[in-house]
């Protein structure tokens, strides 16, 4: 199963200057719960944005055409090659960024999105359009003392 996981603003923005746009602790918790014990695939720039490098207790895969070594990660020079080196029983989570989401959308089975009900002032990375995907589950959350934006956890299938 190939799942795309992303936190997406109302205008599909996902990042600015290689950083995330929002700080939503419940989103981080969900991300950890879904990906721990599984395989994550990310682009080189997303790997570089991780504050402590490879994420623990997951198989980290980075795709890059320019670098072959990332600490704690397996590295391949295309998305196809990365997926080809995963076994059929691995649950694969595509972690982004924008360029990798774009390439993975046609081959993914499922989207696990956090849809943030906000439009950021600035953004330079966007999630691709995902019209045509079927909404399977939606869980709405309002703002609270730890979450400055309302958001929804939404699962889509093809
Ligand atoms: N909101 C979210 O959920 C979320 C999640 C992840 C990332 N983001 C944001 O997304 C932004 C980064 O996205 P991005 O598009 O700039 O970068 P990216 O997709 O993370 O990384 C791009 C790099 O990945 C490598 N790559 C991509 N496709 C490849 C392929 N088919 N074969 C081999 N290598 C490939 C290339 O590395 P080389 O140049 O080394 O060849 C490319 O320059 C940041 O702002 C980040 O914070 C947001």
C-alpha cells in the first residue's frame, strides 16, 4: 500500500523556504502514529528540512539525483527505484515534498491529509490538485490552546 501523507492549507500550500507552514501537535502525533514501524520516502529537500535528520523507528528512504548518502537513510535516484526496493508487505508513506507528491499521486493508493482551514501569507511549495479522489473519512478539529488553526484529518482513496 502506498499512502501520501501531507498537511495542506486551504490553497494547497505545504511549505515556505523549506519549512512547514503550521505547528499542529495533533498532526505531528497522527503522523508519528501512522508512519512509525513503516517505510517513509521523501525528497532530498524534505530530508534537509528535518531538524534531527532521519526519523526514528521507521525505514527512511531519500530520493536524490545529486547525493547518494544521507545518514540513517537508504537512498535511490528515482521514486520508481525506491519503491522497487520495497517489499510487497511494506506500508509505504510518501512524505513529500511538492515534487515527490506530484510524482507519487498517480501511483498512490491512499491520501492521509491534514487539511488546514487557513491560507498562509507566504508559500512556495504546493500539494498537487487531488480532485477525483474519493473522501473516505473526515475528522474535523476546532482551534484550541495548542492549535491556532482549525483542521481536519481526511483520508481519500482512488
Ligand atoms: N506540509 C507537508 O506535509 C510537507 C511535507 C513535506 C515537505 N513539505 C515542504 O515541501 C517543501 C519541499 O518540497 P520540494 O518540492 O521543494 O522538495 P522535495 O520534493 O522534498 O525534494 C526535491 C528533491 O528531491 C529529489 N528528487 C525529487 N524527485 C526525484 C526523482 N524522481 N528522482 C531522484 N530524485 C528526486 C531531488 O533531489 P536532488 O536535487 O538532490 O537531485 C529534488 O531536488 C518544503 O517547504 C517542505 O517544508 C511539506
